[in-house]
């Protein structure tokens, strides 16, 4: 081979490659070493996102049980489960959205409007309860579709979109209720079905709780065992790569927001069953609580990592703190304090785990 | 220089007016004020490796992104086996049998190796589990992924269930290459497939390219590594500032002449 190459060509062949090599390459001999799990705890948390919240839950239960042994009584557990059902249900939708690196601030507002629509149609308008239910779920889907359409097709940031729809849906809810509470004179109304109690000895579990658990199983299956689920993680982790791999990113995002909207509708149904009426005086904390549950449950705010079962554990942690602190007789601001710490702790763990991937990406 | 005989044969069949497997004519693409492609042509014939070289920003990646559906050209035509196609997304190109390893790789860090190999074409379980419950056939995909990686001879990927974000840059590149090789049925496009690879892994990938050519699958290979291009390519398309400057062969032009064309130090009619 002739060695009198022009300077530029010579340097290129000597270095082997262009600038990309410096950016991505590094020492060729590193390649084998990097993949080996050097930090076992980190890799464990990485592989099992629900592990850390599960440990927190166990510790929380032990501590609060120690402070007040009434925590683990059948009666308390039954109550906690009933209260968990609504938040748990809403948080499923929130999880799937967060897996795509989105966020939904409007979840509570959508749920409140949906239950007002269901109750108005059934009681005030007098439609059959199942029709009211179906229309309500349809509204949930439309609300999700509005969020999804603005986020996926117009490309607006989900945070801003849902901040906007939070205001809009809150206002619509207030307009629909006009400040009143809608009661259900007929206890066998289908909309109250989710409040039916199934007794196991001293445990009184409502059908709403079973419905919530069923939804967790279904969505966990969809995420873990179907191509749709893979694509949710893929789009959340890397939209460009997903697009190159032939995934229709926009319609996938749309499907996620639609599904979440329907889940919020089911959450509304569970809410009506739990309290036996429909009003707008429901804790406005639901929006933030669902985000708290998802984040504590180990789902990354940056998308692409997390499991829905972790969210259930996260929601349980929120519930145990709420009930446990009340039973311990401390003032309620301690709850906010504790939840705040948990969220920061969860985000810190996520940050630590993400350092694993970005670190080796630069290797 | 033992392969020059083969190259002569290849070059002569190309010249004989057979339809290119993949052809582009007058492709233009601009990004706002930046003109990336200014009416570029390209022909890829059966069983050949077409090298694509040019300085940084010459438009090589943009050209192959248009050919693989990742980008929609502003104007110009793309033909597959002589038939006009208009890819609206990468899926369209994939369906036409065109598979690409992009410079940006296109692997998803959060998913494991097997999931990445099958991303966008997942296999479902046979029977009702697959049709009604749409259940993925995870074990079958892992088996196939292991086979594909082994066939490529890339030993650095050992655990197929390892998530890609725990891999090194070179290993990620190996995943992207393995995926393209496993699925490319008509044309394989590789945009700097060895940029992040070590000496040994580069050799394995380039060995795979040779094997693919032997099996008749045409390859477009982009590289800044001139010796590699001159060793592997049957023909070399040189690009500069969004234009095709020349098409040469390793026999007609030396590496230095190629580089001179590429940088504009030498001019010939394109
Ligand atoms: N997405 C984009 N947005 C804006 N400009 C772009 C984009 N992609 C490419 N360009 C511009 O188009 C031109 C051609 O880029 P391209 O990536 O095709 O070059 P290349 O030949 O592949 O270079 P390299 O050897 O560095 O990979 C460059 O000027 C680049 O800045
Ligand atoms: Mg490029």
C-alpha cells in the first residue's frame, strides 16, 4: 500500500474513523468489561423496579403497627383497601402515561367530571344506569383522547397540556354539579355496584377493590406480555429509536392516553360506589397523589422504566402513611412531610439507576 | 488483491444494464436553511457492496435515511426493483425488505437485547394465546435472537436478556447490526456500523458484510475508514456538499484519489 497519502486521508485511516469514534468509541478493549454487573444492588433495583417500594411498604407497616397495633386489624385493613381502590385505579393510567415519559395532571379532574356525568345521566336524566356508565366511560376516553391528541399529534408537552385540561375539566365538573351532591335513591343502581361488600370473616372487601386488582392484572399483562406493552416502554425510553424500528409513535401515545381515560372512568365508577353519591367535593389531592404513587412505586419520570405492580405498592404506601399517621394521632402535615420525603427518595433512586445507563453509554 | 477477479466480474454485470435493486434519482432534502441533499442519484445492484464516502455533513446519512424511510425527501424518486416507491416511514421500507443500521443506532436502551432485535415485529404465541390474548412468544424470540447474534459471531453479547442500557457503545452497535442482518431481506444499509467497535468486533461485522455479499444481498456501506471501504466495496459513491461527485471502483481509483475527490482537491465529471 502506498504510504504517501494526503494528510487528511492518512489521518483518517490511521484513526480508523471520523469524529463519531471519539464520541462513541473509547478504548476497544473496554467492550467486554462494561456489561458485567459491577454494582449488584443497582442492577437488582434496575431489574426489579418494584423491589425498593416493597421494602418501604414492609418497613412502613411494621413501624406504624408498632406505634398503633390497630393498623393491622381486619377493620382497618378493609377500610384502607376501600380507600385505596380509587387512587389505585387512577394510578394505573398515570403509570402507563409516565412510562411514555408523559405525565397527567388532569387525572382527578377527569374522574370527577366523569362521575358527575354518570350520576347526572342516571339520576337527573333518568337513563338506564348501564347507559350512563357506558357514556361516562366514553367521556373518560374522550378526555384522554384530548390530552393524547394535543400531546401526541400536536406535540405539546404533556405537562402543559394536562395542566390546561386540569383547569378546564375542574370547571366543567363544577358547572355540572352546580355545587350540589347527587344521591342515589335506589341502592341497586348499577353505578353503586362497586360499593358492594364481600365479607371474608372480618374482612369487608368491596367489589371496587376486586375491580381495581383485576385492572392491575390486565394492564400488567398488557405491558409485560404484548407487543403494545413493549412499544410503550420503547417509546418512553427512546422515541426516535422506536420510530426507526417502525413503531407508530403517535398512535401508540394516543392509545395510551385513551386507555388511561377509560381507566379514570372506571375510577369514577369505583368512587361513586365507595361513597354512594357523586359530588365535586372530592379531595383535589388525587391528581398529585396518583403521581406520588407512581413515582414512589419505582416508575421513572423520564419514561421507559417501571412496572404497574410497583404503582400498586406505591399507592399502598401512601395509604398506609395516611392511615398510620392518623392512628398514631399526629397532625396531618406530617403526612405531607413524609410523602414529600418519599417522593424525593424515589426520584433519587431513579436518578441513581439512570446513571447506570448513561454512564455505560459514555464508556 | 486476490479478489480483483471477482470485482471485475461484478463490475461487468453491473454495467450490463440490469435493473438496480435500489435506485434513487434526484433526491433533494433540506432542513430549514440547510440543504442536505441537492439532487442525488444512487444505484445499488444485486450482490454488490456499494461504499458511500464523503466528508462530515456531505449528506451520506441523509441519503440513506431517505432510502430507508426514516426521512421523506422533498423531491426525487426512489425505485425498488425498478418500481417507484414512496416510503412514508421506516415500516414501509422494512416491508420492502430494506433494513438499516443508522448512525444513531436506533436501539432502545430500556429494553433487553432480544426485545430490541424484534422491536416492531414481535412474534406472538401460536393459537388462541396469540390471536386473542396477543401474547408474545418471549422464549421463541429469545431463542431466535441468540441464534442471530451467534450467527453474526459477535461473542461480546452473551446474555440476550440483558438490557441494552447496560451495554457499552460498541455492544449497542453490535445489537443494531445483528438486527439489520437478521431481517434485511433485499437491501442492507449500514451507516458507520463499526464506528464504535473494537478491532475484533469490527472484523466480525465486516466479515458478516462479506458473507452477505456472497449470499447475493446488496449492501450500502458508509464509512470514514478508507482502507475498509477499498477492501470491501465493489463500487464507491463519493459525495460532497449534498451531491454525488463520482462513482469509482477500488480498481479504477486509489484511496488517495478517492479522498482527493471527496475533499474537492480533485474534480472529475460525476
Ligand atoms: N435532522 C436534521 N436537522 C437539521 N439539519 C440536519 C439534520 N440532519 C442532517 N442535517 C444537516 O444536513 C447535512 C448533511 O448531514 P448528514 O448527516 O447527512 O451528513 P453525513 O454525510 O452523514 O455526515 P457524517 O459523516 O458526519 O455522518 C449537514 O449539514 C447536517 O447539518
Ligand atoms: Mg452520517
